[in-house]
C-alpha cells in the first residue's frame, strides 16, 4: 500500500483543518496584545502553513482515522442522486466549482488589469522633493508618479515597481516616511503575495472564510511594513510617522471614486478604522519580543502543521467477515473434524457424531 495518497477524504480533511486554522488566525489578528507578544510574523507563518495544508491534501497510510461514517453515509446518498438521466449531483457541483473558478479568475484579472491601466495613464505632475528622495533608493528600482487622480499612496509591480502618490502638500520628512513604507512593500514582495491570494480566492470562491482571511492577510502585510520601519526609528520618528498616517487620512481626496484594489498596496486603508488604531498601538508599544518564546511558538506551529497530516476524517473501514459454517468434516473412515464458524474446534469419534450434542451438525464428506 502506498505511504502517500490523495483521496476525497484527504481533501475534506484539508478543507476542515484549513478553516479551523484560518478562524484562529483571524481571531488573533484582531488582538493587538497577541501580536505585540508573539509578533505579526507568527500569524503570517501560520497563514502560509494553512494554505500549504489546503493545497497539499496528502493522505498518510498511518494517519489516525476519525470516523465520520454517520455523516458520510447520508452525504454520499445525496451526492449520487441523479439530475436528469446522466448527471449526478456531485458532477454538477464539480462543474459549478470549475465554472465559478474561471469566472472569478477572469473578474480578478480584468479588474486588476483595468486598475493598472488607469494608474499608468494618470495625469501626472512633477514633485522635485519626491524625485530627489526616490533617487536615493538604488534597490529596488522604483518609478514614481504623482497625480491628483490618486486617492492614497500605493505601490504596484514586481521588477520595475511603480509607486503612485497623490499631490498632497507634505514636508520632505513626511514624503520620506511614505516612500519608505511603499518601498518596504516592494522589498517584502507583497504584490506577489496579493496575487497568490487572489488566485487561491478564485479557486476556493465558495468558501467565505477565504475572503475574510485574505482581507486579514492584507492588513497583516501593512502591520509587517510598520514593524520593519518602526524598529529602526527613534521614538520621535515613530511619532512623526504616525502623524503622517493621520495627515494622509485627512487629506485623502474623498471626491475620487475608489476602485477595487486587489494587487496594489496602500499606505493607509481609509475604510479600516480598527486597522489604523492597531497600527498606532503596535508602533507605540515599547515591549520587545522575547526571541526564545517567539522561536518556541514557531516550532509549535510547524509541529502542529506536520501533525495535521496524521489525522484524516473518513469512514472507519473495519474489516468485517461473515462467520464461516459450523459443520463436521469426514476426513477418513474413523476421523471427523468439527468446525465452528469456519474455525477448527476438535476431532470427533464415530460415536460422538451421532450423539445428541453433535447430531444437529451437517456432516460433509471430505477428500481422502
């Protein structure tokens, strides 16, 4: 028997375990005290492992089986019902899944292309201060564009990255804070992460938890950028950085139509008050992460991930054998063998087989 396998039950187990992990991640993402204590990277690592568990539904031969026979039997009965003459319900659901994935991929792709097209055809204005600041960044290569058509600072791109700025009246220090934040998104490859999240959301479009988790991961990426920058800032610079966030929120052009932003990473999220508050609480926090405790949490997270492959939800297929016959086998002139439920019990004499105790059993002539 193969040590590794993929079955309908391993897929079901992966889906349930992913949702369970996603709910824990979502709940802890909203707890600032948890992030301060263990770090935002623990939640990002947990998210990564949860997605790996979802897309690699491996069924190990020696996995512990959790019996779901009582659930599976009516579910199986429902799935094999016919719709019409040739189509089963499970076939219809798979077809619906595939069509939905294609439609969502098309929607996300077309919306993202339209967003990038609009950004690349902005009416731009010069900003010498920003251009001077941008020239100080050797890596990664950055192209900046300033336009009154941009609502908030945002970044897009992989190799040749573009950063789009609104034409705010900001000081050089404030511009530098924004530029540092957007460049940090580039260095951490956040656009690529957002693209993978969109693909997985399109693939599992029928799972509402996927949308909630994707939104929370977007917010975690913002918190990670803040954390990376704040650890190199003095207390005075941290306060100025937070003042810049508030200023950008106040100066955002509310008259602009806000389009869907699936691939770009923004400096502020005007629709998430709780995220803004959490960013302030984390940056103003003076507690240092305990490296030993954090490393221990990483190890436990990876261990739980590996252990999840030793659990599978499926009907417990215990071997059930029908009882064998109970009879007397005549093997030689004076030798008889008694079998009870197909298992040899004892030898009998010719007198014993005619006794009241054994006469009720059938005598079968065996080959000599």
